[in-house]
C-alpha cells in the first residue's frame, strides 16, 4: 500500500459517519461489499493486488465479508477462532494495517505479529487462535481485513509464519499487566462475535465517546 492510498482510506474513514457494528472488547466493525456506496477505489485496488500476489483469483467465489476493523482505546481482540463455514476449506484473512496503536500487539497462534502500517499479514483465522493485547494508547488501531475460504492445501502453500516483532521482548514485558487485567474478561469470548453484524453505531460518535482519534 502506498502512502497516498493509506491517506485516502484514512480520510474516508474519518470524514464519513458510517454505521458500524459494536463488538466485544471496545471494537467497531464496518463491513462492505462491491455494492457498498462511496468506498474508496484504493480499497479494491489493494485487494486485487493481494489476490494477484497470493494467487487467489480462482477462489473469488468463496470470498467472505471484507471489513474495516477498529480497536478503540482500552479495547482489544479477545482470543478466538473464526468459523469455517465450508467443508474442506479454511477461513483465512489478509489484514492490512492502516493505523497502528503500538501497545495493541497482535498474536496469531500465540506468535507475536510484526504489525507495520501499509503492510499486510495472513491469518489462518479458522484454525489459529488470534488476539491482541489491550490498546492503552490514545489512538485507535485501524485495519482492513479481506476474507477468503481457501482449501487447506492452498493455505499451507502460501502460509508464512508471522514475523516476530524486533522488540517483542519489550512488548511482552510492557503487556504483562495488560494480560493480567484483561485475561478473565477475554476468555469469555473464545468464539468470534463477528457472526452477528448490527451496523447501528455511529463511527464518529463512538470515537468521540470512547476515545480520541489521534488524527
């Protein structure tokens, strides 16, 4: 993703009061399809480049929901595995980082993910537990997530273990008290709460009420 694409998408996010679904862990979820109006063309260009790079064109019929995911200050993704709703296929997501909150460290299969703005990572979300630490910064963590159902042999072919963050030890030590505080709350949400989509929350209002935008 180029710097210009990142800026265009973030401008769209902050300048449009679209309706989101409120999820557990102080998070927001805005789902979109090719029929959703006013979606920046950059979002689709990025998806097409990922499909070309990873060889996903032949699986376009098993594409899942795409969404913009926002983790607000004091929010986190609880540990969970997403549903596999097609026999012989695995729910896979390609997550593109638009805005990073440094304290909000992602873990896939208990491995810390190196999150960089304008880069993407693959998550085998239908077979690997994934989660984040709590966002204790005063900015939201924002990402694009493109979903596919892929046959297991294709998943194994393109899967690369997430890179360890270069400062993972420091991140781990800084997040110990976050885990201690949130562990019992997080473990209540082993199943993904994304199965029910209720776009009834104003995005800008949620940012105003739950934490500063940092923009």
